[in-house]
């Protein structure tokens, strides 16, 4: 059976606790695979100091037929967009 992708879209200063329960539960089901995705392939550091490696950039992900869910945790990265 093919696994469906669950994408965890990360930015710098992402709120690690917001996604923790969801990705733990998804990883317990063999039909789904959690992958990290971001605007680029640079690792992202959460508000809590956890560093996550990025599996795919948004440009690299093209298999939309295999996509089950996108999880977008909150965070502080929006502040840099406002203040420049």
C-alpha cells in the first residue's frame, strides 16, 4: 500500500508544540508519512530551539495526488515580515 504524505510546513521560529501531537499521531499510522517542507532547504529552528532538517522545498514537491494534509504551525517568523 502506498503511503500518503503529510507535510509539515516550517519557517524559522516555528511553534514546535503546535504540531507535536499531530505528527506523533500521524507517524503511528503506517499509511501516512510526515515530511518537512519549507520555502528553501535550509534547516529551521523552532521557538523552543529544536532544529529541523527540511526534506523538500515547496518547489520540489509536485506529487499533489499523494498529498493527504498540510500542517502549518504558527510561530514568530511573521514578525520579521512586518518589521522588515
